C-alpha cells in the first residue's frame, strides 16, 4: 500500500524544514513505517541505539508532523531490528481513489493566489486543463515552502479525477535517482524505463537533486525526449532556474529553457493575509483582524510555515478558549525561540550570512572596503531585504549605511545573481538555511 511510504516521506520533509536535512538523514535514513492506523504510527529503525535516540529526541516532532498531516492528534512508536510491531488494532489510514490521504488537500481551490504566484497558478491550471499543450515543459522555481509542490500535486489530483485514462506519475528527483540506483543494482532497468517513458504526464519535484548525477541525468534526458515526442506533459520544480543549476547537463538545461519558466516568489503582505484567513477558515479557527494582521506581518517568507503557525493556533484555542492578539504573540515568540527562521531578524540573517562566508559580523557592519567584505555586506543587505518587510532605510540603519547604498547593493545582487550562477547558488543556500532553522 502506497500510503505508509508517502506518509513517512511527508514526516521527513516536515522535519527537515524544522531541523535540517542533515539531521533527518543521520537518524531517519534507514527507517521504515511498518504501521499506520487511525491512532498512530510505528516506525522501524535497524539499530536499538537509534530507536532510543528517536524515542527520546524525535517522537514529539513526528507526532507534530502527523497531526499536521491528518488534522488529529496521533501517537508514534519506534522499534528496532526484529522487534515485533505493536498490534495496530485499528484500520489502516489510506488514500482515496489511490491518492495518498495527505495529497488530497493539494487542490487548486485551496491555493491562495497573489502577485507572487499568480503566473505559476495560471500556468499550472492550464497544464491541468490541457496537458501536453502550450506550456510543455513547465518549470516552476523558487524557495522552499512557497507553493511549488502544492501546484504540482494539484495538477496530479485534477488529472486523476478528470482524465483517469492518463498515466500520471508524480515523484521527486531523489525518488527518481534512488529507483534508478535500485534498478541498476537489481538488473531491472528495462522495467524502470518502461514505467517512466510510457507515462502520459510526469511531475518531478526538486529536479535539482539529479544535478551532477550522470546516470540520473542520462535517464531523465531520455525520459524527457520519449514523452515530448508524443506530446506527453512534463512539469518540474526546482529551487533555482535552469541557468543557475551549474551541474545540470546542458542538453537538459536547454530543454527546460525551451518551455515556460515561472518564478514563484515569497508572498506579499496582502497574500499572506489571505493565506491566514483561508487556513483559519479551513480549520474552523476564528481570528480577529488584529491577530490576522499580526501573523501576516510576523511570518514573512514561507507559505508552509505561515499555514503551519495558523494550524498551531488551534491547539492554543483548545486550551484557552479563544485566540487573542496577546495569545498569538506569545505563541509565535515561543515558536521563534526554537525556529528563528520563522521570523528572521536582520541580526539573525547577517549571522547566517557571516557563518556561510566565515566572516566577522563586526567587520561587515564596519567601514571596511575590501572586495570580499563588500560582497558579504551586499549579500546580507539583499537577503535582509528579501526575507523581511524592513524598509530600505531600516536595512540601512542596521548596516550603518544610507538607504541609497542599500538600494545599490540590493540591485547589484539582483543583477549578479542573474549573471553569476555560483553566487546565485550561494544566496539560495543561505536563504534555505535561514528558512529551515
């Protein structure tokens, strides 16, 4: 049954955003979900010492992820090696019509459209209504948590309902790579190629994962050609546009560039307000206008985190009876203490920039004009401006510069990102580091 694997993948992705992918790989790389019921999940890991660490450190984050996924409190237990799995005693959770449960929430109706994503939304709707038509391939790019995966699943969900005769495959770049490695090891590459090259629609999330992996790029190239020759629809997402994936083969890059490239950006204030209202309405949460404004002003750069915070407020409501502005402030402050990337301050952003470049914060804020120091300073200004709602003057005050200097630095970084793939990769990685902590 597909749902266990998909639920575990959701849990791992959820935790990676709130801890780091390094942590998830270290402790969850060999885990398997061996039980999934209405009341909880059972996860197996090969070693007893890992089981003990998972129980001690990560049981609560997994419960949080399961509640986020299913909308109800759920428990989790970890077992090791040949430990017997507890008798579930309740029916397995499963998807509807073959679609994993959690993916059913990803529909076009639930996607909040604003200036930052209206083009991506329109293109995705066009693909869902007319696969293999004008927007083929469709390449959506942008930071994590901005809605790319939502649109990918929305396309898949609509096609599976309205065009059931089509073979629709949705997968990640990592899944494609892992399946290929298994096929090569087991001598089943013909079956692997049959699966992907005979699909009518393929939707690949995080295509950047195959970057630099020769065999994966070779297979994806031939899969692309096989589908495109028969007007099969191809949709991919990435954290960067093709030209800023330096280890992506040129022949793949040119094929992506030949389609429609759409930048999905961080939501503006009005869109964040709409997201808060929409999420609250779906969860039956009544929020005053002052609370809605506060949340939209405070969580600025990630749609998934914004939705997640609103859902967390339901637990606060259950305890306190209502959600006041004071309650929202207290809840957010508690969360930000654990996850400062939820509401990054200029000081926090600059700290991450300096950590990445191994620079001293006092030097960056000082008067030094060495080329490397100026570069770090301008990257810091750019990311603060991008990831917060602070004005140019506010950024200038923090960096001890006037607003015209900040404007010059921000505009220069915009130009340089476009012409310098290495710099674009560095900035992307720093911003992802900030969002994931």
